[in-house]
C-alpha cells in the first residue's frame, strides 16, 4: 500500500474531531513508509490538539530532521516553539523560534507570534509591519486566516478590542489552515470571550461545537464563559466534558490542571 491515502484520511478524521482515528491513520502511513515525512507533522498536530505536547514535540523534532526544504524545516521549528511554550520551556521556545526565523524567507509571522507570546508589543508591531497578505506553505498561499488572527491578537495587546474582534471576524471567513497545529476556528469566539461579549461568544462556541464537538479547548473556554455568566452547574459540566475529551493529555497541561481545580471549587461551593 501507499501512505498518502492514510495521511489524507487522517486529515479528514482530524478535521471533525476524530483524533484517535486520525492518529491511527498517520501511524499507518508512517508504517508503510517511514520516510513519508509529512505524516509526522500531521501526527504532531493531532497530538498537539489533544493536549499531548510532549508527543507532539517528538513528532515535530523528527519532522525537522527529515524535512526536505527550508520551508518545512521552518514549519517544524515554528510548531516546536509553540509546544515548548505550552510546557513552560521558554528558553527552548525561543531557540526553536530563532531556528524557524533562520530557515524562513519570510520570518515576520514567527517573529509576531513569539513577540505576542512574550508580551512584547513593540516587537510585535515591528513584525506586523512586515507581514504580507498571505501565508506561504509548501510553496503556495493557502489562507490568510493566520495573518488576520495574529493581527487580531496584536490589536488586543494594543488595547483595541473592537478592532481585534473585526480582525477575528475576517479571519474565520478565510479557509481553515488544516495543516497547522491550530486551525484557529475559535479565534473569534475566544476574542469575544476576552472582550466580555459573552452572548456572542456563546453563539460562536456553539457554532464550532456543532461541527466538531471535540474542537481543541472549545469546551474548556465554554466552561470559563459559563463561570462568567454565573452558571456554575453548566460550567462544571463543560469542564468534565473537556477532561473527558482530553483524557490522554499531559497531566501537567495547564488547562487540565485548571479544569480539575475549578471543578473542585465549583462542586465545593454548590
């Protein structure tokens, strides 16, 4: 057999929240051809989207070693940087970001992402001024969602929430970057939640979950929303659903630790 059909099927499963099925297909692809390197990054993405950062890091590191071009090596390092942030290893995150920037012909997106993660608004503004109107991957422009979502996050950091929301609203009209560790389908929902526009945020999370009931972190953020609406029973239910979906996640994943603590607090106060 050939690996590509299994990789393609994995992407379909992943898009609709069937992450374990996706992982199995990527593993089948790699069993058929250990040098079919693109399945490694897709496998890493599936691990990342289910809270398994350490397994994702292993996949991205292997992908970076096998990647056939500077674009793909930059992609591996960019993905690694975010996962190192997830596990709290800022030094390795910065090192991976530097490697991504060195490999990339257009490094502004990585620089913007890292500046935002570091809370360095000035550096983020400098990077954003160099962004082009698209995002290149595997030699072609696929979607503008990532750039728009990053600009939305920058607007929030600059204290302009209304502008941020409009950027996010534009972003979700663009095709999802299914090949990325974060398809950013929830960027508008999360922005509305951060801005305190809870009714609008609720409608967005419901839209997302109607298509993918296991969308990464959507249940967790929905639980936070219900807490802010003073609906503790609904909040606790959503935290439990989230923990069920992320049952294989790293024990130290921040959202897992927080969800367990919040369930305990909500239950104690009931």
